[in-house]
C-alpha cells in the first residue's frame, strides 16, 4: 500500500525493477537469482580459462582439473599437488573447511547455469593474473556473482606482462572488467589498476588490528612482496568501501595501494598487485618460477589465506590448524527490530520511527520512514550491535520504496545501508537504493556480515532526498541473525 507523503503530496509509482545502485547508476538484480554464498565448506573456484599458464606462468593449484583431489585426495605437502599455487590450495584443503575447484582451459565463466563450475555454485572466484580478455557474457557473470554475494580475488602483474602475446596483460584485462561490463561500469569497486612495472619492494600493512584480512584465522599480515608488479589507485568517492591494506613504500591514502579490499552489492572484492607473492616456486616442468609464498621478508601466505577466508565469508571460522570454529549460539541481535517499541534502541532522525497512516507497516503498527518530504533532507536510522566471534551473521530487513519522481534512469534520491566502526568510520557500504527501486509492497534484503564477527559495529541507514519530488524509503522487520 502506498500512503500519503509527509508533505501530503504523493505520486504513486510501481516500477517493477529491484536491485542495487552503485556510484550513481542503477544495477538491476535478477529476481530469484541464486545466492552466491553458502555454509561451509566454503567453495572456491580458481580460474585457468584465461591463459593463466601461458609462458612461464603456472597459476594453478593442481594439474587435475576441475577437481584437484584427482591428483591427490589427501594432500599433506604442497608438492602433492602440481602447480605454482599448490601451496595455497593445499593449505586451504588441509583445514577441512574448503571445497576447491579449477575452471579448466577452454571453459567459460558463467553464472546461473547448470555446469559444475558455474559461479552460482561457489563462494569465491580467484582470478590469478588472467592473460586473455573476459567475454561480454563472462564479465556479466562475474559482476552479477559479486553483486549477489560472491567474493572476487583479483591478482594482477606488472604492465607489459603479456604472457601469451595477444596484446593484453592483467592490468588491461582487470581494468576492462571494471570499466566495460553490462552490470555496472561506473567504477563499481572504487579503484583502478595502475600501468606500472615496480621492480621490487616489500609493501607494508596499515595499522588496523580489527581488519579481518590483516589479522585473520591464518595469522597476522605485516608485509607483502613486489617482484615486478603494480599498484592501484583508490577512488573512495566512487565506492566508500574501498580500503588499502598494504602500500608501496612512500605511498598511502589513495595512491600506491598494493593490496586492497572493497565491496559491491552483497559481495566482497580483494586486489593484489603482483602474482609473485602467490608463487610457491614449484610447478610443471620447464616453467621459471619464484618462491614468493615462503619469502622470509613477507607474510604472503597469511595474506592470501586470510583474504580467501574473508571473501568466502569464513573469516570468523577456523584457520590454518584445521580446528573447528568457536561455537555460536543462534540469536537475533537487534533490539526493537520491528520498531514496535517506538523511539527506543535505535538512533534516528526525529519522526523517522512512526506509526503514521501515511505509509503502511509490514507488520504491527510501527515502521521507519526515511525522507518522503519532497525537500532537500537527510534522515538517518542506526543501531550499534556486537557480533560474537565465531558466528555467521546475516542482516535482513524489508524495504518499500515509493516516489514522485518520473524518471526511469536517474537516481535523485538515495538510501545507503552501511556498516560503521565505533568512531563512525565506514567499514563497508552494503547497498545503495534509490527512486529507481520504487515498487509496490515490501521486498526483503539480506547481507552477509560474518566478516564483522568479533566486532562492535553500527548499522546505519542514510536517506538523502533532492529538492523537488519526494521519495520514501520505508523499513520494517529488521533482523541480525547469528548462528
């Protein structure tokens, strides 16, 4: 039901589209899309369909593809699997918490299909220095996978590292993925890969004891390794979730990021500027390899493994020892989650939590109504909550959007859903909705917050409205379930 606006003037619209908005452009989601995330064992797909073994490269976890267990079903040493990434694969396999597969050469990336290597069947996709361009269909599959909750691990190399001599190196290929796709080409992850060839160095980690990649289940990250690699330029104005974790010596802030993380839709993204850190020095005969995985001046193994855990939603689980995670008592953590207690527990702009007849609650009498004035206003709704260590956590809420805007292409009014730390710093933007998401009735939205386990965070909704036509963002029946 669409009610009267706060200004008593409403034009009812019922746009059928629903989706996420990133950096000013609407990203339409497919109704009924297969969720990318699943319970453990966490499913990781390593790409080998884009010339990852061209030239001297050997970026595979095993020669047995798609299933590395065909080479050795119980690997105990990295040489039990053949490939320069076998140390990475074996370390994950030994925990008992991961199911690993490889997309073989000659295959294509897809999402929503029936293939055993379709992205809908995985939690994380690893792109270890791709050397051929992704097709239009593959780029759509990758971006949709991430938007719907998947983890994307992008590993580059220096500019000019064109191992198959087709005119494209990993720098060009990854930038093309982010800037030339049918899902969102407006800098969706908030960074671009630099066209550089940095000969050597040991990029250092930032100081952040709460970051799940730098301080994760596989250890603490202090430094990484550059042995002919590149960096990235951050653009937080395009995606506030982008975060540099390790920087080239002399760099900080938005330039010289050697390792970074970001989010897109419900998914997570990690970028590494060189393939040398994941190279374990062993592989197929004839390849010239380098053991960066065990470089004594770096902590590359911990970085690769922690990042994989974070991307897969497994950061709060067990790490390198293969032991179980801390038991978690199932619970719903938000107070006054249906707003029926009025202005309690939540911090909100005056009038946001209401039982007004101008909009309809999904259940009960009260709900949260952000914006809807037809004037330039900003409304907020937030609650602080502690997510226990060792828990999987899912935030959900029901959202109804109606608007007087008549455009079908421009987002004039927006609602951001964000996670903040205790000092108010944005840790991640889960989604941005707009007048383009207007539709009749409520739609449930869900996001994986397992990566914030062990932290006290603030969940914040921020509605920003333009100065001409109203858009109402109506929220009800929130929940933060842990298990």
